[in-house]
C-alpha cells in the first residue's frame, strides 16, 4: 500500500482552491486532485472529473445552490467510471431537489410560467432571500390549516352537486385528486390575499403528478351554525381528525347556514379548509 500511495502522489497534482487560487489551472496533465471548501462555489466544473467526494452541509440548504453544484457531476463523464461518495442524507437531498427540478420543467412546459409551484422538504429554500422578490413568493407548508376569512361561492349549486354523495355517516371520505381540484375551483374568497384557491389547486396538481400515492381525504359537515370570522371554524373533533390524517391531504368543507345575525349574508355558504401532508413545502410564484 505504501508503494502504491507513493506512486499516486508522484503522478498526481493536488490543488487547494480558495480565494487566493489562480483561475488559470491546467487540468490536462496527470491525475488532478481538487480540494475545495466553502470557496468551491456555484457552477464550478472540472473537465473529465470521475470521482467526487461531496460532504458539504449547509445550515439552510438552498435549491439553486445544489442545482449548480450538480454541474460538477455532469457533462463529459464516463458513466462506467464515475464514482460519487456522499452521505445518505445529502444523497436524499440531491435526489429530492433533482425531482423538484424535473417537476419545475414539466410545469413550465404544460402550465406556463404563471402556474409554477415547487415541492420541497420543509427545511429547503429555493434561493437566497436577496435574489427573490418576497412579495411574489407564497409558501404553503404541510401540516398547517389554510382557510378563508371571507368565503364566497360564486357557483354554489355546482358545489352542492359535487358534494351530494358525501355525508356525515363517515368521518371522512377518500377521494380523487380530480374531485379535490374541482371542489377547490368553487371555494373562493372576497379577497384573493385572504384565500387564493389557485395556489392550492396548483399544489394538489403537483401531488397528483409527483406523489400520486398520497391520499386525499374529504371531510364534509352540514348545518353548521357558526359565527363568521372565528378562525378555522373547525370543531375540536374535526381538528383532531385532521391532525390524525397527517400523511394525507385533508380537505374539510363546512356548509354554514349563513344567518345574518352571525355576520353572514343570509344565504348558506360552503367554507373550505385544506391541510397538506406534514413534511411537505410548496413554493408558489405569483406572476
């Protein structure tokens, strides 16, 4: 082993890359070993790089940084000789972000730029804060109840028809992604900043495309006599039920009687509440 180590060192060139390194490095001669710390930054590529040891950990991982780091794995490699050594957690992170990138491309091809929604683990940011217009980025986090304070149903009768088959004889009903999308289309708010159903529809479409095994559970309750503007409107039992179904998307619908003395318009209204699976995070870009 000692003889082999000496032979490798004899023919190898070791570069340590940092802020003082020369940008003009010739990798065409011998066997090159490149060692880089935090200064081995975005978009760095090395020709014919065959072996990578990647152990960089970030306190707050950013998707675009990891995408650019993927360049060091790519382009002119021989797949049969390529070796990557990486901790299991980082491998999973790269896999998740690669899947998210593929989803992003598919969305742009099929839905256009205005319907983009990214699905990331909850500890991942899409990019640095200073390169994103925070006003145009909406984050939907799994495990959180989302609901409108000022609900309205433009097509109340259509919503009634969609929900006719579902009653309170069962605590919840497992339904299709398509039904959930159709229901969400009719759950609106007087103020888009209060509840933008298009954001939740986009997120459900992402799950349908990339996580089709995730269940969608529908909770339907009728004849609710509730004061307007009292938060989620969920009863204690339904809140606990939704918490128990934390690995599924839970869409809860209350048919509120709508009495004027309770602050409503005097007509019944369906009020929606949606909660996505715990551990997921959607980034929705507002065009």
